[in-house]
C-alpha cells in the first residue's frame, strides 16, 4: 500500500526532473540555437543592405543612359538580431558624404564651365553579433568593407563596377551626360537599430543643358579618375540634378 508521504516525494521528484529538463533545454537554446538565430537575422539584413546599395548604383547608372527624371526610395534596417527571448538588436550608421573630387566641364573659348559634385554613401555597423560588414558606394563602385582586426586593418572588396557612372560622366556619341549631386538639408545621417529611408530625386537641369550648332571640343577635369583633363567632341551636354536624402 503506497503512503501519502511517498506520493508527495514522488511529485516533488517529478517536478524537479521537469524543471531540470526545462533548464537544460533553455540553456541549450540560449547557448547554441539563439546565437545561430541572431547570426542568421544579421546575415539576411546585411544582404538586404547590399541589395539597396546595388539598386541605388544601378539606378544612377541608368540615369546616365536615359537622362530621365524620376523619384526613387529604398528602405533598409540599420540593425537586426531581435529574435525570440533576445530582443536586443545590432545597429549601424548610414551616411551621405561629399566626394570632394568634383567634375569641372569647360565648353567654350571663354572658359565657361559646369561644375558637378559627387556623393558617396556608406553603411558602417556599430554593434554587431555576427560580422562587421559595411558597404560603400563611391564613383560608381559598390564596395564591401570588413573590419578584419587591429593587426590586419580594414579590408575592402570591390563588389560592382558600373560603366556609365564610374567616371562621374557618360559620353554617348556626341552627347555628354553629367549628374550634379546634392544632399537634402539635414538628411545626410542616420544611426541606430531602426529603419532608414534612402531617397533619390533626379531632375533635368534645363538651365545648364547646352546644345551646340556644331560639334565642339569640351574639356572634362575629373580629379578622381584622371590627373589630366580629357577632351571630347560634343554637340550636346545634358545635366541632371540629383537630390539624395536619408530619413
């Protein structure tokens, strides 16, 4: 005959065993499965950020070819890793930077010129659980940047080079297309773990667009690409104004 005391001890032992299994399960989840979840979340977010940079670069490249006005926007998450039982997220900094290697175009004997500014875009992770992968768009090239430690410094890998926008101008036959970049006031920087929206507005600059009666030699001074001016025979200059912002 089983005593009530024995039944009480059996219940306690059963509860202890259940608690032990739960503790072991939670420990395995927190120590093995959870880091994998956070890593997977950050990998997916990094791929999304990369796709935004590539899409932006392709849009700029297309603008040089088509000379079309347009409005474009991309949304990206600056951080990731908020998974079950671990809501903390990584974070990053998204920034627009003036590329001081501007382009100057001289197109007649009086040395009239059109000056166009360039613009770089960078994403730098500030807190990461997986890998410090950053991205940069500069001079038509998207680069993947990885902090590989104090001893080896910073590694940079070229990811995509676009033919039209690499030099900052595009010559097609006797037509020259350039884009003058500007940053919307107060919209060049965003940091944290939330979302950021990159916008691009392209408009044709009718004032600076030039059409010549006959093909005329113009000189392009591009500090980044060429140390000396490059001369082309051009009868038409198309100037686009691109306003970029991060919000």
